[in-house]
C-alpha cells in the first residue's frame, strides 16, 4: 500500500497497490471438466467472484480509516473495469480525462530514463483506450484535469455531489494533513503534489505537437 488521502472526513483514498500470488513449484493438475448440467451455456451471464484477498485488503483499509466510503484510483484499474463493475455492482465511477498529449508528457517526465518518449505514446494510449471503453459502457461522472486545476472548488463540489459527500474546504489545502511519505513511481510524487495545494496545469499542446496516433483520442475527448 502506498499512499492514503485524508483530506476528507468521509472519504478514504488509496492508490498504487499491487497484489501478487506466490508461484507454486509445480503447476497443479487441471480439474476434471464439470458435469454438463454445470457447464456454462451460450448466453449465460455469470458474475465472477470477488478475489478474497483483494476484497479483504480494501475492507481492512476502510475499517482502519474509520470512514464509510473508499476511493480507489490505481491507474491500471482501467484494464479490469469489467471485473470491478461485476464484483462491486454498487461502485460509482469517476472518469478523469486529460489532453492525451499532456498524459504522454506527464508519463515520460515521471522517469525520463526508464520511460523514454518513444515508448510514451503506445504505453499511455493503451490506458486511454481502456478508459474510453469503460466510459462508454459504465455510468459515471466525467471530469477534466484542466477544469479541475483551473476551478478546483467548483469541480470538487460537483464530484462530492455525485458521490453524496459534503464538500469540505480542507480538500483544497490537502497539504495541511499528514498523508505519509510520497513514493517515487506510485501516483504523483513530484513537486506539484508536494506543494500541498492545487497547482495550475501545463498549457495545452498545439495541434502540430500531437502525434497522429493520438488524434482520434483527442477527437473522442473533445480536445
């Protein structure tokens, strides 16, 4: 577990955890096929079970916080949005968009040596593609990074209304709370987050700065 957000008395936020399983020395033998009566037929809708370790971890962190609502924002969740929506049918989804080229630049700048620019477009585009897929199929609130940093109170009030929370002014001055250490490579750990308050975003890129691979996503997201 990396970093918790404690700026709101009702909402507990988590980001950047990874669950791994210890590999066995020898793979288990495959189970025999189930009897025909238990086999899935075409058209059957089956909800996959919740991963017990995952569910216990989230419940533990929520219980420790003393709050009734958990916010989970690990970026790779976009790749498993179907499983999340099936396992937690009461979950509320917030889709945070940003100019695609700004996403590319931010991903690269987080670690220029390990995240070269030539890899930035295909790597981040995969996240954007799954995010757009989830946005099409799930009900939720769409927000824009640029609007959030330009009008943080207005946008946070809109978010709180969607989540059924009371807006608290301390949410705009999150640096007044002790969130623990910022860990490199997990979430935003650089100067902006260390400022303790909302910082103005970077200027939007010019049209000729956008690679061809990102133009369709820019169109879909109205950039």
